[in-house]
């Protein structure tokens, strides 16, 4: 099946350079100001710089200089962006962390990362289902079928709770469950003649190679990204745009994009001269590793979900998956964002509101950005789910920082558990990375995804509202308000005096009220006694009519005196 024709002229390639350059200059300026605001701001700026910018896109936070390509700069390294050219002594990764979710799997995982790939070459994967077994309705066994059915009823809804889903399935195989049901939802098993048992075997084996003791980059994250990509593919603006093979590749790439992740960053592997960094020449180290592991698993006949693809399809599928997974390297973020913005600008220039996807480069750019958006979708999910992701990623960062501290090397930005500003880091992360990306994506598929953008902004405001005040922030607030300790003490004294006077006034008013009540009571009793004495009981019961008259015969006084008479 071929995609529906896309009617637009070729997009202007000249748009890329000014847009990319503008993005870099804007980010450079914003990060420079942010880093100067406080110590925590500087730490967050360093994190963004080291994570989301390629080496040839480094920025000088301290000087606020313009961001330029490496070819336009001298060879002096940026002190704020760590350079991998002089790595510290190698640090072997803890072999105890190199165990998959299923410890009974016959797929052996070596304690050294590089050997994990070769270790799988001649090893048979233990199949979970034998020939006589039926595939469970949801791809996995569950003791909570009704609850699971209810959750999976939202498989086409943004914000599906993967944590709750994992609690309902056997062995917490949430990746297998969600991906299998997406394949069924999209009829990919029939389209590509994939046997359900083969798909389940592959997904379970893949899930076994997501390490269960990694806080964030585990099977839960893979399931979340896969379901998010599935939703983005459903955008009305992308309806019938992509071929079934492209959809298959996007779902597959999302599912495998972090397999066998060790819980540390690319820069950590480079700085410690790890074998993986040596194997992949410091370039997208983890992303290359994820791809190698995933395609190695497909070599086993019991897991080969591409068995019925022809040679051309297999080649195209592999190329697309490689392009999408390599784009999940966060250092490619600015380039991806520039490409996406360029596509939005070309859509506006054409004026037809139709996406321009008439060649492979354009189509893969949208798919790359789609998976990248899914990979950065945590802040766009319901707040409860977002906060769970924040806890997990920060714990993973802190564990890396603990390793770095033990090794006596510099702790990476945001990885020091004793000096991290979690709430403020999330606000900076959203402001400088996530919101620009999602805002551009929402422009591309407008009006779809606007609700995602709104949730993102609400979550940003919540984290902003709970940022704890640091001593520096308090001092700066005092300066801005023109206050100091003496003035604060004066305010406290005045407040205390004011409270005392208020209390005194309340007591005085209460005393006066009591006196008035006593006077009224005395007058009432006196009136009753006089009425009885004068024999005017009936008159007393009827009350008094007061008539105010002015004497017509008497000369008015200057004050205009009046005469009050009692009319019986």
C-alpha cells in the first residue's frame, strides 16, 4: 500500500540555515541569562548544554557568546560543556545491573556491555509459548482481566497510565502488553503476516533486555514512548500520510529505542572510556547499542517478526528504524527542532495547510520528530504520571552521580543528589527544550495536539509554583522589595502593636455594650414601676406616641427648639 499523494511544492531548503541559526542564538541568549540568575540556574544551563546540544553546537554560557558551528570557532573547549577529549580513567559498569526483567530467560547477558551483543549471536531465545498454547487475549497473562480491559480501552487516548497497566499483568510485562495491542489495533499482524506467537516471543525477549533495576530507562519508559507514538500517528493531519511499513517501523523503533540501557548517559560512557564508546567512536553510543541489540534479537527465527517481508521491505524498514532511533540521541535535539520548524514554515509559505512529504527525507524527518516528541512527552502527561517520571529520572541521574563521586571524577550536571533543584530544573527543561518542541509539533498538526500543549503548560505552572525559595532567592527578593532585616523587625513590632491596640479596642467596645444593656434594663424596669403607680397599664401596653410640635406662640430660638408632648 502506498501513501496518499501529498500536494505541495518542494519545500524551500534555504529556510533551514536561518531558522537553525536563530534557534541557537535564542537558546544561547536565554541560557546565558538563566545561568547568571542563580547557582541552580547555572547548573540547569550546564545540563541543557551538555545534553541537548551537539559538540559542534556548544555555547559559552559564561561569556554569552553567539552559538556558531565548530568550523567557525577556535579549538578552545567550552568550560561549561564538558569535552570528551581527555577522559578520566575507565570505570567498568556494575555487572549486577546487567540483568533483564526475566532472570529465567536463556538469553545470557554479560556483565560487560560490548560483549552483550556477541553473546546473543548463537543463543536460542527461550520461547514463552509452546506450539499448543494460545496467545492470551492481551498478549500477556493477567489475573485482572476486567481492569486491564478498561485501561486498554484507552489505548488510543493520550496519557495512558503504564504504571497501573504494569501492576495488572503477569511479570509486569507492560511493554509486551501495550505493543501487542497496538499491533492488533493497527492490524499490523495481518498486513505483514506476523504470527502472534512470534510477535509475543519477540516482545517478551525484548522486554527481558530492558534492565529491571534501572529507575527510568526501562520497559515502562519504552511502553510509554510506544503508546505516545501510536497516538501521534493518529493525528487527523497525518491520516493516510504514512505507509503501513512506515507505521510498523515507527512503532518498532519506539519499542526498542532504549533496550539494554545501562542507566548512564552517553557522556558518562565517553568520559569513562567504556568499551561501548570505543566501539561506536563516541558517536550516539547508546543509540547505536540499542539498535544493535534489537536487530540481533531479530536474527533468532522464534523472534523474527520481519520473516515475511521481502528483501526491499526489510532494507527500507531497517533504514527507517536506524534513522529514528539515532534521532533519540538528545544531542540531536536542536537539529531536529530546526528541521521541524522549517517544515512548519514551508507549510505556511505554501498556504494550503497540507504537509509537504513528497520524499524520504521529509517523511523521515516527521517520523524522527514524532518519536523524539514521544521520548520527551513526560511533561505533557497528567500531573500524577509526570511526577512519577520525574522521580524516576532524577533517581537515575543521582545513581550516576554516586558513581562519579565514588570514582573521584566531576559529577555531571543534575546528578548530584546533595545539590539538585528538581522543581526548578523541570521548569527550565520545559521552557527551553520541551515547550519549543511541542509547540512546533502542535503547529505542524494544528489544531490537533493543542490539548497536549495545554497540559504541558499547566504542569509547568504547577512546578513553578512549588519551587522552594533558596537563600539567594530570598535575598534577591528582599532587595527588589526594598526591605532589610531592620525594616522587617519594624514591621513585626508594628504588627504586634497593632494587634495589641485592636485587642484593647475590642475589650473597650465589649465593656460599653454591657453598660448600655444595663442602662436599658434599668430604664425599662423604672418605666414599668411608674406605669403601675400611675395606673396607666393600658397606655403602657399600647406604647407611646411621640408628637413633636413647634410652639407657634413662642419665639423660635436661634437653635429652633422643639417641644415634645405625650399624647394620651
